């Protein structure tokens, strides 16, 4: 790890001010950033730790019935307290291990947008709204490719608002070593249709599987999925844990399993 | 006959499942590992490693030498100029034609050329680790890249000029002509080729070392598997007298053979300490460990089994090609050759046997011993081949084994490889295993799995193991002033629980309470000689020496105690000296105290050395059941049964623990551990993000049962148990995987059975069905 300056703001206002510095880098739970820094593969002149900003932590329900989660809320807290959206709580409960869940945050995960992270699938499938100090971004506009998001430089996630589906489930097939999703699918059934978000599979990061959404919106059953062809393997990640064809196949399998498990 | 039965009230003696004395200390942070024990103020060493697999290099370190906190920067050129050997030696094997195997130089720091990713290029010593790393980044290394050679085969880009076609050695053993003739005359010949995949050891504690000057003497402390071998390496490379070097091993967090060999860092730290006159420490991080620790396995084996019309095995030929990596590690040339040969014919009565092994260099990290060292590899190919043969011959795999077992009444049995198996009762062990594993109900379990969309398979491996390592060992028993006992041993615990078991020996033989006994290991200044840990040798060799030393203590003390008790003679029994016709008794500790008071100091220290007359041969049956998810290719080991003949068990609970750990490592290799290099020689599985260590959640409950036939090759009647679990596990899983997939038309399945690889097999099967 290279030397850096550590800033620990206690209010959102202080955090936003600190991040105006060109050298500054926001630090959530550090579960991706710190190992990368320790390996000297990343460096920042100034780290702005968000863990002391109380106003962007915690879970509540807004007037529209949405589950609203502060950006600096840990996975463990979501797993324990997001009882109004069991599929999301279950997703959080299965990220990493207890140490990761007690440090890692929803805002950190969504800001990083790792193509194999869990939260992007939950946010995209639930049509969540990503809230920053100055604006609200719809999930459909937020995810812009592997490690790419709509966030501007220094812009942090203060809150994520999740509409609660009628039924939902997250099915994850883990990569044997990292236990990140090799392919994972979040299925969310709303009154006006079904959304299916896939993580781990595509080189463009999380994506919605339109064919499955169409089929499931008219018939919410595993059989509706079995009639589909697997998505195109062309854009899929291919690595030592599975080639594109395998990942495309798993998208279909995990989608059907998520539909079966949805409640 | 051995006499091991402890007194009935003796719950802490031999054959009892005494709890590990080490655990409270090791599990509550009380362990003193190498990085915990470095002297205060020690300088930090950091190794700059090659990022490319094969290149000509030039190294410029002048800028780094001027960096803050830097005390020394060493390059290959600096070592060449210093008064040391820039080379780690290896035990050189002999080729079939009698010539010596290739032994090119293995430099401590690369000179002009690097040959694998992770090879040490420079060594920086600085006041802090951060400063050492900063300085390493300032070292300029020019890489002029060369073609890489990665496949486990003869040929390819030359790595060492003195190893044409990258052949390291060409080993052969057995009667080739007789074997070929028997194969030619056989009723049926079944041939099978299997990959034995490369693994990374990944011990919980990575390698580390520190050194300091003790006056004019050099003290080197590292986490190894013994201190005397490395002392020789240090003396040779540093051109020092052994007497001027002290080597110690502190607590060690797992070795598995990987830590038995010498590495460049130990010598570099020692050299820098001597040069600077200040203590120096070095500890590998996980990525360094994965790049630079000796790897294991990595060979391709082809078996040819010849059967007569009654399905009796009449000939066995095995040829393997073994990857040694870029350099010869210390014992690498003997693993897939001589050590493999020890159990090459397994438990079968077949006298026409021949094996070859061809070692090849590749641009990868060096490969050497890994838990079992040659014996798991030998049993893997043989048991996969026997299972496959049963299918090809259309007979039950259990029956084929039984038909070919060495009969219980033919021991001692000399195998075709010249090993004398002392005892064994393979049919009895197999019967027990079939009953314990409930093989009879397998069809019902398979049907249940099928109803859940899963393929279920059952696999058997009947393994035999040969205990290796130095058969000699010494024990010294010292009665100390504080009224306690110190036992000096020549073995080296890497976490197995030696301390617990050795105390059991003295509790049984001398009636001394375990908590009064201190076990000392791993210090060349306090113990003159020892064999360390390896080859499942420790408890057999050290236990035998412990018993001999204990017997000598009684013999030495008896006249003295008789004098004290004013009797003609005393006997020792039930934990104390007793005299016939007298109700006076005296414990050993009381006697020692009296001897000290009486000035009989020669009684207070007793050292005995013993040599085992022969090797023991643990053997047993592993029966594994796997389930494969047809949709995803996920394979899970769902049922696992082990019946072992370990002879007499010194501590049944610890023996079972060894089996659990061994099986876990075998299942790890079979299911998830997968080393992958890309086409340029970059290690893609260089962290736990990509290297699939087995996890507790993947492990089945492992049922363990003992079916002992006491060994006649040692007075304890025991057989070593440290490696046996690994030896049996790989083929049991592999055979179960093939059993699950056989009906789909698949005929060759290789480890590791990762989801994507199994799914690819399932696709192959579907393709085959479509084509038909």
C-alpha cells in the first residue's frame, strides 16, 4: 500500500466537500478497494471514508412503500433489516463471508459495479433508484458497462430506493474459488411486468434479459423459461471458470430456478 | 509382540483419544510462528520477482540502493561476486542408461535469465517493508522475452541448455521384457491415461524466515519440516562450517512436503544477516506463496493392465510424464519415479510390472513433494485403471479388486517393485468398507438422486501406502531441576499434534503425567540429529525411540531405586517402581529427584536412537459417492466412507483427524483445485479469487473405521497415517465421477471436476447421443 491521507467526515456535507479534491477517492467498506491498494494496484492521494457519515446509513420505508437503504449501509444490516424485501435481504445475506458483510456497503458495491457483484442484479431487477447528493438516477440508466456507472467523478451514493415486487428471488451459481456469482439472476415480478437482471455473465456487466422478461410477464412459470433459447453467448465473459456458452446456459438455468423460488 | 495395553485407569496413555494439548495455545493466538518470533528491530527483506515466464534479463539496481531506508540490494550479479554458491542443490537421480539426470544450476537470484513467473530477481533489505517494496519498484529490469514451454511433454523451447528436449530424467524400474511379454500374451489388455492435475499447496501459514548473528554464529529460524537438512544447505551455499550455524523451526502452520525443501529466501536472508551484521526477516504474502512455493502432482500417467481369461491381473505397465517446473527442487527427481514405485503395483498380486517416469522442465514454478509424494499419484492411476478395467471386462469393480488382492496368507509379500509388505488383510478391510458404506443400498440412493435431477455415482479406491523418510530417530529424556521432564525429539510438528502423542508415550511407559512433560523440537543446538516430519514417519520413528529411551530410563534407575528402597531389585509397573514383598513404591519423578539429591547426574539424561527394521504399509478402502447436477455440472461429494488398516492406533482421534485432513486435500484436488497458466506462462490462479481451495461446506461427513492388522515392522505395531487420506481420496472421487457419467456414454473423465469441466463433459455426452 502506498501512503495516502485519510479523511473521516461525519456529515454528508463534509464528505461532499472533501471529494471535490482531484486526488480524493471515496472509501465505502473497502472490500474491493483495500485489497487492491494493498497489492499496490491502486492508489489515491486522499481517501474519504464514508463509514462515519451517519445520515447515509440505515434502512427505512418511504411513503411510496419503497425500501430505502442508505449508501453506507453494510450488507449485514441489509440482510438483517430489509425484512420488507426478503429476496433483497437474502441477496445481501449471501454476499462474501461475515467479515465482508460486516464491512462492505451497498453504495460501495453499486459504485464499483463489478460485473460479478450481487447488488447490481438486485437494483436493476427491482428498478431501484440510485440517489446521490444532487440527483436521482433510475437503475436502467445507472449501469453503463463493466465497472462503469452514471456517477460523476466524486459523486457518491447516499441512498438506494427499492420498489418492492409482488414476488422475487435471487439465484446464484457461485464461482468455485471466489464465491462471487459465476452467473446469478434476480427475478422480480411487479404488477405491470417481470424484470430479470443477470450478473456475472456478461462482459458489459449486469443486464436485463428481455426475452425472459417478455415470456415471464405473460406466464410467470419455470416452463415459460424452458421454452426460450439461452441468451447469446457472444458477449459473455469467458475465463478459466467457464466459457461464454456455459455462462449463457447458466443464465437460463438460474432464471428458471429463480422463478420457481420466487415468493 | 508389542506391549501397548495401558493400565485400565490410564486415560491419558497410548491408544486413547487424548485431546490435543496444543489446541488451546494454537487456537487462542498463543502460537509462536516464524513471523511472531523475529527479533525486535530486524530489517525487512523483500523479493523482487519476475513478471514474465522466460526471458533474458539485465538488472540495474543503483537507483534502488539510494532509496530511503535501504540497507542492501542484492542481485544475481552481486551473489556471483560474493563468497557464496548461487545455487540450490538437488538430489540427482539416475537415468535408465545409468547416466546422471540433468542438474542445471538453480540460482538463488536469477543470473541473465528468468525461467518462470515468480522467480527471484533481486532481494531488497530495508528498515521497513514499505521502504523495501518502494526500492524494489526502483530496480530496473529489462526483459528480452523468449518462447515459453508449458506442456507436460518432452520437447519445446529449450529452458536449460544441458537438458535437451527439456528432459530432466528418464527413470525405469521393473522387468520390461517380462512385462511386455505378459501383456502380449494376456487375454485382455486395458489401457487408460489420466491427468493428475497440478495443485498449489497453500499452507495456512506461508513460508517465512528470519536470521540473526549470535556472536560469531549464525542463527536461522524458518518454518520448515526439520532443521538438519536445511543446515546442510546453508553450510554449502554460504560456505560455512555447520558448527557455526544454528537452525530452528518454531510453530509451523502446515507443511505438507512443500516446506520440507530449501528455498532461495532462506539463504538470502541468512546471507544478508551475515553481510549486514543485523537481523533480517522475510515473510511471503499469499500471492508470493502461490507463485514461489513448490507445486504438487502435475503428471500424466498411462496404465496398461493385462488380464488372463479369469480376470486375473498378469501384467502392469505404467508410463508417466512429470512436470518439474523450471528448476530441480531438492527432491523433485525422485517423487514420480522412485517414490511412485514404492506402491506402483498397489494391493494386487502381479509380478510382471514395469514403470517409467520422464521428468520435464517447463516455464512454471518448481514442483516437488506434496502430501503423499508419489504414492497418491501411483494409487490414483492404478485404481482409476482397475475401476475402468472392471467396466471394460464387464465385472463388478469390487469383485475385480478382490480377485486380484494379495492373499492374507501370503505375507510377508515382496512386490514386483522390491517392497516387502509386512502384513495385510485386504479382503477383510474391503468387506468392512462395503458394509459401513452400505454399498448394497446404493441403487436406491441413485434412484433418489435421479428423481431430483441428479446423476449419482459410487467409486472405490483400495490404496496402499509406504511409510518413508529416515527410519532412524532419537529421543532424549531429561529430568529437570524444576521436577519436570523434557523430551527432545528429532521430528517436527507442522500442527499434527505430536506433543500430545509423545506425552502419551511417556505417560504409558514411565507413568509421568502429561502436563509434567515438555516436548522440545526443531533446534539444532539442543538436538544433535533428527529426521523432521515427512513421509508419515513421525509417530512410528519417534515413538519407537521414545519407547527405547523410556525403557533405558527404567533400566538405569532400577538399581538406584532398589538401593533407596533397600531391596534386592525393583520392577516397574502401573506407573511406579515396586519391590516384591514390600509395599514401598517410587515414581519415576520421585526417583529422579532423589538421584539429583544424591548427585547421580548421569541418571538424569537418557538418549536412545532406534532404527526401524522395515517400512509399514497402511492400506484401506475409500468409498465415495458423488452427485452431479445435470443442469449446471456441479459435482458434490455426498457420502464418504473410509476403512483403514493403520495397525495399532496410538491416538485414534488424531489418526481420524489426519484422515479427515488428507481426504479434504484429496477431494480438493479432485473437485476444485485447478492451477491454470495462460499461454505466456502467467499463473491465472494466483490468488484465492481464482484458486479453488476446498471449503468445509463442500466436505461430506467422513466416516472413519479402523480394521487393524498390526505391523510387524515396528515394535508399536502401527502404520503411519499422515498421508493415507490423500492417497485414497483422489481415485475414489474420480471413479465415482465416472460411475455417475458412464451411462451417458462417457469413458474418460479427468480431475478437477469443476462445474464448467463437468458441464463440458455433459455436453460431450449429449453431442454423442445426438450423433448416434
